[in-house]
């Protein structure tokens, strides 16, 4: 070791000096080995004289082996730079393709605008009668504008006594429900970040795209909080366009739905569905699955529908739509009666249908059910189900006069109905629910 220190010195040696030192150490080591082999060789010579069967070439073979080792070691040490100064190997798995880089950039650019939403419900303890707020659901949402408006699904906050929003930075805020569109499953929330400049910077609205020109096979990206795992990215393609699902809140059909195979799980609802440019093309809303888990069939409300609802809610606190002012029976009940159309159960007093003379379902003096009018067509288009009636209304405007064909008893009549604006109110929390001992509601 003293020899090594003297040769190498305290400073890091240069490449040429390092080669020399390596060769010298090999030579010194070989001298020691040969000095040890000389007595063994003499002993072997004496044994060969005593035993002719002993191979006299063994020592020569051993010497050749050591010479080979010397040459190999010398070769290695003449290339020390290749051993010490080569950079670590770069494996293929650490290299990103341009497609992967684009996806990463899209995620990093849009993630700060996606929020986590917690739905809190009030429960009254049956023993202490104290009101407790317990989580009853969670979902996602995204920043709509710089004023603190957050967009999500209505079913995410339905029945909540309080809604909490967690920003990407971890800050938690109590949200105000500005208004909802139950028919299209849209809700607008608002938070106040005044006094917190850092959180205010996170309120960057996502860029809105369009859903009018989407094509099957187009790549899409979903960002949300499935199962409480914040800011999860899933990718896929558009599997279908112009689908139709029914609102889980009112049963009203939602048209133009986007179908995708991007994984949408519980907690993804309300999060954005993005195209390859990072623009919002829909709100992740529902999945089709017999088990409740992702089965590769997810649905998103198209951004063109969402935009219309959100703008009205932000401006007026509610969505205004043309209505007839009626309630009607479920389609299954009408089928059991053996008729086709929409059975009117009630025509609200003072409403458009009531003013036009539409009859609702009543009971006679003996308690027997008297069926109301059955809507057969609107402006000449057949109405077989409630969905057909909703479609007719969605294509109409407030103030339009519709020619409605009715089946009244065994006669058909035509009445003009002038559509009026809906009077739906803003968000109303559910009343306090009493939790019985040993269990609770959903």
C-alpha cells in the first residue's frame, strides 16, 4: 500500500500515469507469484525423476496461463479511461417519444385547473340530536373563469349541505353553489380566494374547444380524482358520438353525448375531457358498467351543451328553458294502458298548457281514475315517449306557439300552446336527515 501511495500520490492521477502504475503493479505481483513457483518447480522436477508418469509440461502450461493473465491485465490497464470516464449507459426505457412528451406537457399544463370536490351532508345523531356533517360523495371539477367559478356535474353535489373544494396546491375552500342545470347534469360553484395570491394564481380557466366536429378515433384525455386519487390522467379515444343518455336527476334525455374508452371511474365525474390540444370538449359524467367499475364505456356531456348552461347560470343563477307547464306519467305506465304518447298527469294552473285547455288526470266522484290528455304529436312530429317531447321542446324557443295534437277520450283535438320560460330555482340543499342507530342512509 505504501508503494501505491508513493506512485499515485494524494491527487487524482492523470490517465498516462494511471496506466503506468497499473502495469507496474501487475509486474510486481507476477514477480511474487514466480518466486513462489520456483520451489514448487524444483520439487516437481525431483518428483518427475522419481515418477516418470508425472506430466513434465504442467509447469510450462501453468506459466503460459500466468503470462496470459499478465497480457490481459496489461490490456485492461492500457484503457483505464474507457472504464472510469464513460458516462452511465442510457437505457431505452428512459427515453421519451414525442407523443409521450406531448402527453406529459398537456397534463402538467392543465392539472392546476382541475379541483377535487367533496360533498358533505348533514346527519342528526339519533341519540345526541347533534347535527354532524359527513362526506357522502366526491368528484372533480375545473376552473371556468378567473372569478372563482368552478364547473362540475350536478350529481356530484346533489343533496349536499356543504360543498368543499380542494385546489391543486392543497388549499381547501367552502364553495357557494351558484346554480344548477338538473336536465343536463351541470352545476356551477364559486370560491373566494381573496387574500391568498398564490391560490388566486391557480384559478386559470381551461381553454374551451368545440364538440361539433368530433370524430371517432380522435385521442382524448381525462383528468380527475377517481377513488380520491387526486389528479389522475387516463387516455383513450372517442368511441362514438351523438349518443344519448338520460339525466339521472330528471330523466330528461341528453343528446350529443361523447362516448370514450378513457377510464372514467367514481370520482372522475365533473372533470374535463380534453382533446390533443388540451382544449375541453366535454365533462366526464357517467359510465356503462354492470359492476360499477370502468368497463371501457364512458360518457361525457359535450362542451357546447355545457357552455350554454354554464353561461346562463353564471349570469342569472339558473337555466331558462321553454316549458309547457305539465307533468306526465312514466313511459312504462303508459305502455301498460295500451296507448302510445305522453299522458298528462297535471297541467299547472296558470301555465301554458292550462291556458290552452289541456286536461290533466283526475278522479271522478266515485274515486275512479279519469285519464288526462295524451300528447300524440307536436308540430306534426309524432310523440311516442317523453324523450320525443323533450326533443321538441329543446328545438323550440320561449314564446313559440306549438300545435299540439291530443287524444282526449276517444277523440283527437289540436290546441296551440305558447311556451313560457321555466321557473326553476337555484340550488336548494336537502333537509337534515336523521340517522337511525346502527346505520345510515346513502
